[in-house]
């Protein structure tokens, strides 16, 4: 639909096609005013940038690369970040870490989540470019649409890996460093292959997306509390299985035609019961984790209470036949991560205030 609307601009204002497409991709799940699509090329010029040819060319060249790392869709970075934040804050609570130490560590977790997610999107799109070309929702991504070449994307990926490796080597040591590099490269490098080998690619993704919890915990603690790590990772794995199965329901028909495997296809008519099972296990795991880490009232009221309410809302309201409902539900998990972190954070800050 966007392509048809943009056709009048192709010859008159080609330098801004990518700008407008980028805007549309950001807002494609919202109802946009019809007047937006009647805008003239001159008005579009005035809307998106000053009259600078260098700036125009910069926009045109940079936007496909921002799209490749999903800069306009931060939910994935949020979902990557929360396990890092949970692991760090639980460790800080356990160790009574000074707040002055905690804040820069949390900022480091945010950057780690961003660079890992960015490289994961890039490597995924390199592998999946032919599949993406057959799916309505993904056919206009930079690689299947031809706006970025495979060679350029590969160089871009190597640059992201270089930044990630440099960052981890300068901020982590020993086992924590090995774990961070393991998540950065092989965990997400293998994930696209799983879509070709198994109906459960989300099972691998569940480990890859949440491995930051292990890295953050180990970076602040000795890895002696192995049972806590196992319990939290089991809960996080179920969380990813839940939200990514819902996400996969958006493309279920196109995926079947393209030969892409997913848990949404594998579960068939059992999708909703499986979502309930994953949600219940997620809830139970974090309930046990609170006891193992000796959390206080704030954790159980805010984190566990909020988790239970949010999971119930997701299971009751998601319409698996509606791509918009699936997308909105998927995005809401970013808020769920914040709720869980909120309870852990309050517990940690309260522990710091005690003598």
C-alpha cells in the first residue's frame, strides 16, 4: 500500500522516498490521516529536512541501515535489555552494591542490549532475505527490497561485531566476558538457521534473547547460585516462547507458503493453551526466584503482582487472527519487563537505605 501511495514521488523527489517509507514503517500500525498521503514533494521537502543536498544524501544513505537494525522499532532492544537489567539488579540486591556503581553498570547493560540486538537483526536479515521477500510484512526491508546489498550488510555486521567485542573486552573479564561474546556472535548467528531446521526456532531464541541475565549476574557475582540462574532462565525462556509465538502469528500464512518454520505453525490449534502454559511457568519461575534471592515485599507486590496481572491480560485479550492485536500484544511485553524490574529495583534501593 505504501508503495502505491509513494509512486508520485519516485521521479520528482527520489532522495526522500526512504525518509517517507521510514516514517510509514514507524507508524504503520496506527491510523494515519489521509492528508498525509496528499502531501506534495515540495511540502515533503519542508517537512523532513532543510534544503541541504548533503543532508538529503546522508538521510537517503543512512536510513536503510537504521531500518536494518530496527532503530524505528525499539521493542526488540527493550526485550533484550530487561534480562540484563534483572540480572544486574538482582545481583546488586544480593551484594548491596553501591548505587554509584550500579548506575554505570546499568547504562552498560543498555548499550550491550542495543549492540547485540542490532547485530542480531542484521545477521537475521542477511540469512532471511529470500524468505522476507515472500512475506507481506517484511518484503520492504532493506535487503529484500534491494536498498542494501548483501556485501554492504555484511560489512555493516562486522562493524557491529567489532564495536561489541571492543565494548565487552573493555568492561568485562573472565567468565562474564566469555558469556557476553557467546551471546553476541554464535547464539544469534545460529538462530536464522533454526528456522530452516526445526519448528521450534523460538526455543533457541528464548536462550539467545535472555542470556544477558546470566552475563549480568556473573559479572557481579560468583556463579555459585546456579539454581537461581537455571530457574530465572527457564522463566525467561517461557516468556520469549510466549511473546515470539504471538509475534509469529502475524505471518503464519506467509510463513507456510515460504517454508519458514515457527512455533505458531507447530502449535496449530493448541497455540492459546500453550501460551497459557508458558505464562504460568514464567510466573512460577519468578516467584521461586524471589525466594531464592531473598527478595522483600516490593518484589512480590510490584514484580510478581504486576507479572500475574499482565500475563492474564495478554492471554485474555490477544486476537491471534489479527496482526495488529498480535503486534500490540508483543510490544506490551516491553512494559512487562519494566514492571518486573521496578519491583526488583525498589527492593534493591530499600536494601541500600538500611544500615
